[in-house]
C-alpha cells in the first residue's frame, strides 16, 4: 500500500476504424507510461465511435484480437489499463445480449494483462440535444447493465467505475462511495453542447459530495459531420479543486492523488459521517 497513486487520462478523437484508434492508443499509452502513470484511463467508445457497428465488432474475430492487444499493452508497460468502454456480446453472466444490442463495458486490465474488473453502463443516453445530431438513442444498440457497483484496487486505492451519462445520477456515485471508492473514473464521450453546459459542474459536484477524487476522461473534436465531443478531460480533488485539465485536442495528463489529502478533507469536514438519509 502506498500514499500516492499516479493516474493518467488519455483524450482522443476516435473514429469508426478500430485499427487506427488502436494505433493512437498505443502512442499515447507509451507516453503516459513513460511519465510514470500507474493507472491509464481511455475514454468511452475508444476503439469504435460508431454505435451501429458495435454488434458487428463484438461478433467478429477482430474482437478477440483487439482485446489481446489491449492486454499485451497493459502487460508491456506494467500498468492498469482502463478501457473506457467497449462493446460486449454477452452480459456478465455469459448470456448473449438479445435484440442485436451489446453491453457497453468498461474493462480493467492489470499489469499482468488479466481482465480484473468489468462495469457495464447502467444509464443510457436517450436524449435530445441542440446540436447537429439532434437526438441520441443509445438504447437502440446498447442493453443497460445490471444494477451493481464495480470497484478495483490498486496499491491500496479503491477505484470505482462509471461511464459518461452515469455522472448525472448521484445515487450511483454515493453507492460507490459507501463501498469505499476513493477515486471514481468517468470515461466519456460527452457531446460538445452538453459538455460545455455541465461537464465540469457535474464532475466537481460528484467529487465534493462524496469527498473523493473524480477523473473524467472524455473524447474530443469532430468524429463525424454531426458528432462533436467536448474534451476537457479533468481530475478533481475531494474538495472540488481542479488538479489537471486538458482542452479540446487529443492528449494526456498524469496526475497524482494521495491518501493524505483525501483523509484530511474527510477529517476536517466529515460530511459522510453526518448523513441522515443513508439508504
């Protein structure tokens, strides 16, 4: 167990070609690892920014090859590599997802290349937005995950998993906090319009109210003629202080979090102990 942990956010403009996206990931992971990152987090839709193509990739021979490449990457650099989201053909019980949909899975590979945790996105983005796309209906091609919280541990730090739209539902974050999460990850593909309006506010709020570190890892730029994401990947402290942030271009940062600062925050203002509604 250590007092500090170095974590990296990699921000990308992923497209519809998973091979090209994989090459981008390899480039940025190498840089983040060289900067001493122990945990490297990729955004939502990292290998395929094409909802309609999710099922085809999940059913293809390329699926296994791609995940082996990811496992090898984690093993080569001896890091925890968090795939923000990737389509899964089966649910966590091993049953085939029905109606030509997939699960949107956040996958964690350890330094031995082993898959050690998987979280399936619970809240699906079925909304209308004032942008060129106009509306989004994730439930057309994604099946919601089971109502379970997922945490993995790195050097004594408990890390909770969410995906994108989940950030608007504080009850999920509270459950993760109650289970001991000290850092909560939010890999995302937040649209430019909704990101500009709410991205930083929501992430800071989730950090402050749960007195934990929160890192949002977003896509950025134009992916198609109608789909633009906001970027601004960011790391917040338990006090809501912005520790690191990118802008609107692909890139990465490495931030350091500490047990000491988290414990100091929780000791000085023990909000979690003062809760009256605890269910």
